[in-house]
C-alpha cells in the first residue's frame, strides 16, 4: 500500500504499533501515578517512566540521565530554558532558520528584559558560516541557539563546530526535527541545553518531549508544584529531574514513547533514492526546491515553491489528485523563510518517514512532475 | 533483627535502587516514605538489617545517595 503522508515534520504517521499498544497497556492495566505513594501500580508506572528516561539519555548520548527532563513538547522545553535563564540585558545569537518556538519567546524577552538578538552569518541555504561567527560574539553574549535541522529546507547545522567556535558560551540546540533522523551526541559536542519532541522523528505520541540540561543550577523552573519529593517545603526541589517536573507527567504518552523507542523503524527508502528525487524535482524547471546546497547537509525534508502557483494551490492539488498530504505556508518559521527569500509566500513542505519506500518516493516524484499546469 | 529504610531524594533514585537490588536478588520492598523519617509523599526502600551491607554496596555501585534509618 502506498504511503502518501508527507507531513512527518508536523507529526509522524504511521507510528510503530507498539506505541498504541503501550498506551493501552498503561491505561488499561498499569495505571498508577509517578512517584507518589508506593503500591505496585505506582512502582510499575514510575519504573516505566524511568526506563524512558534511560532510553532518551541513550538517544541523546548523555551520561547524566537525571538531567533528561520530560515536558509536553519541545516548545514548552524551550520556554522553560529561555525564561529560566537569567538573560536580562544580554545578547543572544541565533541560527538563521529558527522556528517561532524560539523566536516568539525571544521576542517576549526582548520586550521585557532588554535582550538583543543577532542572526549568525550564513550561506544562501541557511547553513551557518562558521568562520564568521566569532566576530558576532560580544561581551554580553550569553546564549547561542541553533536549530539542528530546519523544518523548512531540512538543512542540518554543524552544531559541533558552532560549539567549538563559541567556546564557553552556552548553546541551546533545538532537536525537534533532527532527533530520530540523524545521530545526536550531546556529551561529545558539549551541548549545554537541548530540546526534543517525542512525536516526530522518534515516532512517539504527541504530548511528549523534554530537554537535556547540563547544569540544572543555571535555570529556574517554569512551572512550580507537587513533585512527590521534598513535600515539606514550599520551594521546588533544587535537583533534577524533580526541579523541572512539577505536576503529574503525561504517563500514558511516555508509555507510548517507550513503545516507539523500543521498536524503531529502520528506514525503508535509500538515501540515494531521496537525493535522486531532489535532483529530479530541482531540474523540473517550474519549481524552486528549498534544500541544502551540499547533499551531506540534507535532512529528511525539503520544500518547493512553484513559479506559477501559490503553495496552498499546490498542496491542494497534490491532495486532491494524488492523496499526497503536505504542509503549505510558513511552517511557523517566518525567519527561516525570510532567510531563504520565500517570505511571506511560503512553500510546500514534504517531510519523510522511515516507513516510506523507494516506490513511495517515485510516486511523489511523478506527482510533482505533473504539476507544471494545474 | 531490625528493619531498615533507605530514603532517596527523587523517584528515580528509588526506582534505580529497587531495580539494582532485584537484579542481585537482595530482598527489599518499596514502601511509602515512613512519616517519622520524612514528610515526603513518595517511595522508600525497606529491608532487613541483615542485608544492609549488600544494599549499601549496590547503592554505592549505582552512585545513589540515600539516607538510612533503623527501626
């Protein structure tokens, strides 16, 4: 059966069957909350959550498992870090392909805390120009934010090189589109903060996500409340993960994520086939493809702009004629589209899943080739 | 023989300690944190003092910090 769902950057589909099975198991059999009281259901539920924390630490390649924090999505995680760091009157460097999950919280900080923001120098495809980053650093630069893989053209940023150049300045890495698709090595890269979501590349359910924090002392919690620990105190615990996990977590969702992490799908399509698809579409003549200049920097998504029709028209035609599901518009990333010269019109985005086959990519390619005149 | 309790600062600590002890077949039980030792509302580990040394060794291997009480 053809897989015509090409909107995996919004949320992945299909999921490994174990995702639904584990959610059902939790809801119908395990039950119990996390870390409050001590009957068997609580022990089992708590143990399940901690198993996912172990697996996430493995995925992120970090030694300090307790510094992996669960939240409801990458956006909440970014807000926790940006609002919890003391960034008053500081200067922040950001990558040129940032999502609104970063730029909107920064806009609030700009208005309230006198934060100034600069975009790192970059190449036409949005890849950071490492050689020219150092000159952007000021005495007041307190944070560097990098979108690991663009949600518009799929460009993968050289985060290890960015960290090398900025030295001791903390780096916040947004893994929303990359984790599950490409290897992440937070300890090796010496990354200070990294946010992730469970429902995209990891193939888990929505409502799961979180962040890694190298030094929990640097950030105040965004949400305060019950944790099951230090209950005598009106103050939040000072240690991770409790410091950042007030309230009952999304245990059902985390069990779903457990199902995903234990049953990953091996990528069905070949990288060569994907690059051929990009090359074929790029040579069509009636579209501009938003992609990485170097194929080695290309993640599992790309966009296109039609020379004749607007992006919503193309998305609609693909769906009506071929049942191909895509996302058109600005993808919540006006900065990225400005960088790529496609603001405010936007583009049509195609984002792949490991479940896609070579034959699915052929089907997509043939459909796009027929779009010269609609 | 006296009963002992290990109290950890986080849920993760109890879960890891319980897993490690179970793996090594050291008898212990997860119980609600006894009120006389802490006002926390989470979990603690209960065990017989005869396995105190084994439990402490496991916790050391796992780099887990706990507060111990005897009843």
